[in-house]
């Protein structure tokens, strides 16, 4: 196994909260680039459309979910 293969996430699913901007967006794209299927989420009033486009550009499956983790 080559070192670059150590971090492959093929067959894995990642849920990234706060994915609309900043670190959440960057993490979503990075996980997709490593082969993960990515579910991106943010508060219902915040659009994750840009993140969805960036993840899809990595040829990864992506799902957008409206989710407020502070709402029990």
C-alpha cells in the first residue's frame, strides 16, 4: 500500500455540520477528494448550495441536509 492510499475513504460516509462556509466547506471538499460520500449540513436558513457544487466537482456523492444541531 502506498502512503497516499492510507487516507482513502472509499465506501465511507461523512456528515459535516456547518458545511456552508469556512472550515466545514473545506473539510467537505477534502473528504470528497479522498473518496468519501459526503452529507453536508447547516442551519435551515443557510444555503449549502456552493458546498454541494464543490463536493460534486470532486466526483463524489453528496447530500444536503438542513440541520440545526442546537435544536433538540
